[in-house]
């Protein structure tokens, strides 16, 4: 299975928000937003981190679309 950096970033974001309460952590309401509503700069940062992780651990699994982001939602 191939994964794009944006797919990993979105999954990480969604799982972090979902699991935070189980670890007695509450995200601030003003910063707790769905992936689709994140500021573009935040999405870019998270996608860049996901790219780095994928290239480091799974270079054969990474799929980087032309343009650098996954526009399919």
C-alpha cells in the first residue's frame, strides 16, 4: 500500500484529536479543528513532517503526487 504525505498527516491529525481525551488531554477548542479547516500553513507543516517520516522509515512506500500534495479528499 502506498501513502501520500498528506494522507499520513491527516490521519495523524485526526487520530491525535480522537485519542487525546483517553490520555487526559483536552485540545483547546480554538485550535481543535477538522483537517479540512486547518490553516494552510499548519497543513503544510504537518505534511512536510509526514514526508520526512515516510522518507526516513518507508522510502519504498511513499507516493508524492506532482505538486507535492494530495488533492484528492
